């Protein structure tokens, strides 16, 4: 079967094995240069792989022999808002035909979490990716010391663990940098719940970028914290406008807050983005695309975070752990809620 016959489907190791007339295990050993495979068989597999255009997954190739080829992903993200993109990024990095990921949701329950851990350990998984429901640091899991673990989104409280996180301070800076580039100078910030590290870190980034430009926050010279809701976005926008009616830029702690803020700005007769440009965080498609206008938002690059977690886990499984916090960079997604400042006539 040719790659044309297959259409756009990605060629797998099983396809190579079938064409070469060997088992999947033998094909894998041949492509990885294992000594127990005869030279003639290795050559046959190589020719089959080239004929099909097979690209072996470089992450899984580095793993030592004797591994199960499975990892566990443990999360407490009840609706999958953060864990599913991270899972997708990890699976893409692992390679679907090379390593399998078992996803378990502890639902915020410590007993359920321990149940999932025991079940995954019985499967003799090669390692864990632990995904937090927020960016707040979490205590390390009680696991065998020789089992590799990577903490994703929520870092471990231990510096000896491997963690990968979003740079929320940089996210705040990029939101303000975009508004400044659009000519905005009176920028206010409506934050989320201040008990969350993400709310505080984003606010720190907002303030730092304004300070670098020689500016201070508008509407009271401070961030206005509340909750992660559209209702808070509406309420806080009323407060902001009462303190400084002529704001021209607004950074909102997440996309829900931004939706509420846009609604209240429009109700108050402010044009978005002509009078006030609005930026949110998270780039949650169901919220940003259907807003009016569609929301400019800071994407947290969760799939990239998942891919980085997979890379770090494979390195740890192969005896090359990298303790400490690793960060992934957020990115700005520009839509209709921001643009150059337009003066009223």
C-alpha cells in the first residue's frame, strides 16, 4: 500500500511491520538498531519505512529497553479545560504508536487520587504527568522514588521535582505590550480571584510592562481583583469607569471577565475597540469566538506545555531528569476587541 493509497493518514509502525513482513516489535527493534535483529531483517524494515515515508518518533526512540511504553496522566481538572489540551500536546510528542497515555481524573478528591495512583502503578507505567487544576504549587505525590514524574501547569512545591508551567507574568506583559502598541496609554486591569497564583502573576506582569513604559495603572493605580466570572467583569468595569471614565485599554484576568467587561463598556456607550481595547486570557474558543466583537486573548500554549512535559518525562525515564521549573511561553491571539485608538468626532 502506498502513501497515496493511505490518503492523509499518518503512517504507523504497524504499517511498516506489515510491509516488511515482521512483527511490530521486530520493526521497532530494527529501526532502533537493536543488536538481536538480523542485518537482512533490519534492511528489509528500513526499506519498508522509506517506501512508506515513515517518520519514527524521536522521543520514544530514546527510551531504554524493558519499558512498558505507557505513562499515566493524573488530573483534577473536572471539565478538561486545561488537562485535555495538555493531553493532546503530550500524545503528539510521545507519538500515538509509540507510547500510550492513561488519563485519570481525581476530581479534587485525595482518596480517588490515591486509587488512581495504585491502579496505574499496577500497570507498571513508566512515569507520571501530574496536571493541576490551577497554577498554584501542589505537594509532591507519594510515589516510588525511582518512578519519573513531571508536574504540569501546577508546579511541585519541591525544587527537586521536574515541573513545567506557563509564564503568567510574561502573559501579563504581552497583554499590555499589545495595548501600548495600539496607542493605548490609560490601561486598567480587572483581575480574577487573588487567591490564585495566576491572578497575581498576570497582574505583576501587567504592572511591570506599564512601569517599563513609564506608566501606571489607570482607575485607581491598582488591579481590581474579584472572581473569574462575567458578572465580576461587568461589576468591575462599572467601578473602573467611575474612577476613570476615559480609560482606553483594559486587561481582564480571563476571557469570562473580558466578556462581561465588553458588555458593560458597550452598555455605557464606549466603543470596543475604538474607544477601549480589551484583552483577555486563556483563549477559550467557546468564549472568545462568539463574543461581540471576538476577543483578543493571551493563549497559554497548553498543547506546547503538554509537549514539553512529555519531553521532560521521556528524558527522566531515560535517566536524564531536569529538576526545577521549566516554562513555556504564552502567545497573543489578536481579534476584534483590540485595534488602534480611534478618536471620537
